[in-house]
């Protein structure tokens, strides 16, 4: 095992489990009503909802196209973050009920009546069998240490013909190879968004720089710094041809 992989599996989870919930709760509280951040979301993601994931407009379209053509849905979002995506899904005509789970415990001030938010650690959830028609997770799965075990639990919680939609990125080849080896035992479709992701981070970089004054004038310097560091990480990984991004659709 490489040193980087060892540190990711030990130090990373300890830090995020200890400090992550409070850090992200404060972050989501700050950006929820920020006109500057919501304008940033509109220009970057193509939505007026408060979001902190890495979905480009192309990936958002792909996601919604895959769920709007289904019948009535009971939905679970794993890692709902500031809750913007959950609220959008909850407003769909075919969504009867949506449950969002996030370890930050953040609940948006305004949300549809059929959307319910709870605080929990994704790696510690006990699912009942055949509860949901759709479960999705966007950019939160990297926090999970025992990924195979969680995928099995998720699939067990799906009703017949249910789906688990997972969006995630990899910043080195070793991570990607390990995950693809892990999912060989599952019934899963894979969709490659790596090229789109490269364009997304380039656009994100240009947009953030253009909005630097607005961010800092509205007391969002810490949010700006967090995004700047994230952009640097992914642009560097793409430059070195180590970054990749995929959507995985699991079925029983």
C-alpha cells in the first residue's frame, strides 16, 4: 500500500469524522442565503439552488433525465450537503417522498414538505430492505472507508427495479483502478464524464477568479479559499492525466 493511500485511509477519515460535521454545518449556513454564492451556483452548475457538489450542467441533465422518466419514487439522498439538489428532486412530479442524510445535520430553511433531512454518518446507516425506489449519492462517497459493504446495504434497501446512482471523481489512477475492481461483482453501468469534468474545473477556475471581489466583499473569503484549493487539486490532476469522473448506475 502506498503512503498516500495509507494516509487517505487513516488520517483522512479521522479528521473528517471529528471536524467535518461542524465545519460543513457552518459552511452551509453561510452560503444558504448568500446572493453571491447562489449567483455562482447558477453560472457554474446551471441551477439557482444552493449546491456544493461537482455536477456540471451536462451531468445534472444526465441525472435528471434518468429519474424524471420513472414512476412514483421514494428517494434517498446520501450526503445531501446544503440540500439544494434534494429540494429540486423533491419538487419533481414523480417524487412522493425524499429523505436526505448528511453528517453535518444541516437542514435548509425552505424545503418541500415531502423532503425530510436527518443527521447520520453514511458509513453507519442501517437500512431496512426494500425501502426506496431510488438512492443517489453525489460527491460524498469518498468519505466511505468500507465501500463494498455500503453498496451491498444500499442495494438491499432498493425495491425491485430500483437504482443507485453514484457520481464520484478520482484524482489518481490507483484510486480509480481499486474502485473499478471492487464494482466488478455488481450489476452496474458506467458513464465516463472525465472530459466534461476537465471543462468544468477550467470554467470553475475562471468564474471564481472573476467573482473574487464579490466573494471577499460578502464575507466569503473562507469559501473562496476552499474552492480555490479544490480547483487547484483537480486542475493539477487533470493536467497530469490522473483525474477522472464517472457516474455509476447500480441495479439489483
